């Protein structure tokens, strides 16, 4: 299969633009210190009575080693002591949350990192039991955890199942040995295969797999081979995303040579090829953007700052953004556009009590894309016609 559709230089000019990923809106650069721990505590008032349920995310910022491609908040350790100390403080943060929202129904629990399975089994169990004491967690709740497949064995898989874990995400990324060496994450195919087998034998049927493109030394053939093999394992979901090279933010990415990175045209071809293979294999495309009722609150990104706040008995919020003005309009437009590739912006504005005219200047900025025939905009319907996945964030940034 060859899904490499040539992209015009004009379109590449737009796609190459640095635009947000829109995992949230407003985006992180708009967060300010005006949102404090007290602000966040206020947002939690009444959460315990909300029947739609809370989603809890627990971050474990430790790995046994740092992969060169990683953009996550984590640090390397091979000692158990800092991990156990962190787990103890995480338990205290759960208590802080419960003081405001205790008794709330929980619909989702997700452990991310880092490498959450770096937690010793007894520490993980203690935290799970702490959550169960403070919150209403029905049997239908999804309990998910991200795992490094290099550290998934039969005993560990059985322990996760016993703790109520119902979904696992395996960080596969690529199965190309040359690419794995370039990113510092060597995990042969048989290692990943054993992880799938151990989890399924333990009764965990919902398994996700991460797949990346745009990695150093990655070719079209490499992406095709990895995608086909991952699809053959039949994971429930496959999260496909491109490598973001930001060595000025993540110093370990300096280990990746710029000369080894695919150019913009090849990245597009890799993404298109993987997408075509997955659709052919029966996977349906979905997208998502996070949403909260009142706004966003970000914890201190450094463990020391977070620890000082928790030890003082307060939330570790250092910045955030409270929804105001037209934030909810734009958030819904972006969410709809990224998930469906078409949207009625004026209708959404009116549903939020605004005239469609408030979006006139934003929509006018899309004129070059309309004139090029890449999107259509008429009768309050904006549709991305071609290269929709690649263009979606560009259109959203208007």
C-alpha cells in the first residue's frame, strides 16, 4: 500500500506552521498564576454530588531510563526510595482532594507518567485502596494505566487485574530496531508480544497501543511494518501521534540528530500511510480534547514544588485558566472541528448566548484556505475538504 499523496508547497506552508496541539483550550500559554490552589479548591465544591462522575488522573513522574523522544514530565531513577516517597505524598494529595470532593462518583481512573508500573505492587495497591475509601467507584468505572511493555510480566499483569485495572496502554511506538536504537528504547517484537499475552491471560482485554511517526531514521517502509504488526495484535485502540522535536524544552532530545528526522513531506506521508492501514484493518478514527467545567489548574511541574505544597496541606496549583467570555464557544468549536472535521461556528456561538458576528474576524482569516479549495465555508458550515487531519489544527488556530 502506498498512501503517499503529494502535498503542494502552498499547503505545506500552512501545515508547517507551529500551532497548538489543542489538548486543551484555552491552551497552556494562556495559563496564568491568577488560578491558585484556593481557586481549584473552590471549583471542587459540590463535585461530590455530581452524578456524571469525576475522571481522576494520577501522574507517576519516574522512569528507569529516559527515552530520547520523550516529551513527558518525568525523571530517571533506579532506586525505589524516591518512588515510595512520591507515592506517600500522592496519597496525601488524594486526601486533599477527598476533603473537597469526597464521596464523588468516579467514572474513570487513569495512571500516567512517566512509567506508572515503576510503582511497587504494595504502593500501587495502597493508593488504589485509598481511592476506594474516599470515592464511589462503581464496577462499570474504567481503570486504566500506561505501561512500559519491557516491564510487563505475568505476575504484574495478574496484580493489575486484581486491583481492578480494566484497560492498559502499551508504549510500543515503533518496532523498527534501528529507530528504537536512535530513540533509546530497545524493545524487540517478542517483548511486546509477551506483554500482550500476559495481560490477556490475566483477563485484561482492553489493551491500547501507542504508535509514533516522525521519529529519527523512520522511513515509510518502517512505519508500514510497525503499523501492520501492531494492528495484527488487535489492540482495542491505537493512539497514533507524531514526534514533537523540542530539544530547547526537553534537553534529552538533543540526543536526536536533526539530520535523522523526516522532513514535513515525509511526516505527512507516514501519517497518511499508517492511517490508511489502520482504517483498512477495521479501526475507526476518533479524536478528543479535554474538557472541565470551570477551567484548568496546573500542578507544580517539579516534584520539589509539588512536595512542599502537599506537605503544607494545600493544593500544588501554580497556574491555570478560568473560563471567561468566549472561551467556551471557541473550545466547543475547536473540539468539534478536531473530532469531526466540520463545524457550524455561528450556531455554537448562538447556543452560548452570543451573536455569530463575534467570530467574523476569525473566519475571515481562513480566506486563503477557502480560496485554495482546501476548506469550504458557507451557510455557517465550515468543512475541511482535503488533508483534513493535517489541516485541522491550522484551521482551529484561526
